[in-house]
């Protein structure tokens, strides 16, 4: 079992954080820049590295996510043909980026390529790139499945094209993962056992010569101001896929963009999960403006499985004597907790004060908490691990309800997802009798 940190533009992370590996995202930087980046002993967390081609982002709105689309356009599998190639002898990267961002809205196709010859070339480029990057596995590019009644033919064409090319490369020894990326509209309205699309995916993907499946859930129906997936049926469907792919099909499974719910996916059979702190690397939602915006610190608490808002609500809960119930101690949160236990307000702790871009401590704390949680959960296996996760969710639901009650209705600390996590996991165990 493993926790991978999603990497953005910066490869470096604080030395206090020791994840099991890293996930490099195509949207983090242009292909030409990534190829030139040194990956050496300065980045021990990248010794085990994966690369996510992120073809499922092909439907992004270039006017809302200009920077991300300009980066993605440099990867051949997105089918952008009218973008100037970067040449270091002629321009700086900053100059190239400025020109690319200026043009991207007029040349971005906003859909994955559909022409067979383009797809054949695209998968070849994607696979060869990951070989050159030295990835621990090859994650095959897969488009987003957005129609509940679809036949999965387009997705299978991408998969079969990639596998056909890999057959020509017998020297490759790394595992091959098929990308299965679903928008939540495909799984919100039917229980997983009654959803024909899930059966098609399970039957057709497992019939291919793949070693694993990389699962992505696009959280289209979630509110813009949330971070966590709060759809019980969507999460239950994801656990359903994890269980069948891992237990019945004997495939390795990885999940991304679900935050700490990745721990529940591991209990259902996943081998790894990935997350990051910024919203763009924490969840996947096409409607999000991935170019960023105002980032403020929040206090992640593993016991309650929520992000406590720091402007007023952390102090309110502290004054009411609840801090000891949801405390999450890491080296990054030690100063905040020490001050809070002495009665000080959050604003009196400079590294945690609620100010724009003052997020270094909050980000480090979250990742440290994820690493700690992974180590904690990895002490268990099988039914013991599932029992541990269920007990965690039950207690988190109790705590989140108490926090909601104490803060009141007009709150900025989001708690509704916790009950969805609990209900989805309990239903999954009942569905599969585990």
C-alpha cells in the first residue's frame, strides 16, 4: 500500500514529508520543460515516480484554465497541432509561455482526439515519454467517460491502441495501468450493482492485457467551494470498481483526487492513492478554474476528516473545548496547537494566520497527516483494515456533527462529505459482504 504526493510545478517538498512516491501531473508543466528537469537525489520522494497523462482533462475550458491548457497542449496526446514548438536557442521559456497562453483559447480543441491515426501516434508518444521519464509504471492515456448510457467504445479504442503499441516493445518490464476516468454523473443515479456502465467497464478492461487500473472520478456535481466528494453513490461506485478490479480480476488499482478517502479505497483493495493540497491537485472537477486563485490556509484534521476554517471557526471550536477531540498533531501544526492550548487565537500564530497565500504550514501539515495516516492504516489488512476504516468514519461523522452544531448553520467549515464517506463505505461492505 502506498501514498503518492501529487506534484505541481515544484518538485521539492519539505524534508519532513516522506511519501511512498510521487505522481507527476501533465498539467504541472509543459512537456519540453519536464523533459529538461533533473530528477536526482535532491528529490528522494521521486525515486518511485508515476506520470499521469491526464487526457481526461481534454474538455477543460481554455478561457478559464488558460495556464493549464497551454501546458497540456505541449503533450501530443491532446491533439493540438498549431502550437509553436519551444526552441531554447530562439526564446526563453517565459516568452514561449506568454505566447502560448495568448493563443491557447483559439487552438484548444476541448475534446480528446477521435481520429484513429492521431490516437495511434498519441499513445506511442505518451508511452515512450514515460519510459524516458523512468516511471515505475506506465499509465495509459484515457479520455473522460461522460455519458452514463455510452458503450465505452471510444475509451476502449484508446486502450487497445496503447496495448497494441506496447506489444511491440517487449523490452518494457514496468506494469501497465489502464486509465478509467468517470464523471460522477455516470454513477450518481444508480446503485453500482445496477449500473450497466460499470459492468461494461469491469468486463472489457479486465479482459485486456493490463496489470492495473488507474481510477479517476470527476466530481462534476460537487459545489465549487468544496474540496471533498460528498456523493454517497459516486463513492460507493468507486469502491465497487476497486473491489472487483482488485479482488475478482487480480489487478493492481490506484486512485487519485479523492483526498483521505483514498485510505478507504485501499481498504477495498487499492494498492496506492495520490493527493495534494492545492485544490487543482486535490480533486478533479472540469468546471474548476484550475489556473488557481486565492489560496488560504485551513486546518486539516484526520480524526474528523474535515478542513477547519481558520478565520473564526477554529477559534470558536477551541473556546468551546473541542480542540482535544479533533486535534491532528504534526511537526507543522505543533506551533498552532501549542498556542491554541494556551488560549491564543489563530491570528497570533504567523505561519497559520488566515491570510492569502499563507499556506506553507497548512500544506505541510496536510501532507504529513496523510503520510501518518497511511502508516497507521498499513498496520492492518483484510477485514481488520476495513473495520479500522469504518470505525474512523463513524467517529469522524460523530465529530463533524458536533462541530456543525457548535459552529452553527452559517459556517465555512464543510462537514457534509463525512457522512457520505461513512455511508458509502458501510454500503460497500454490505454490498460485497466484506
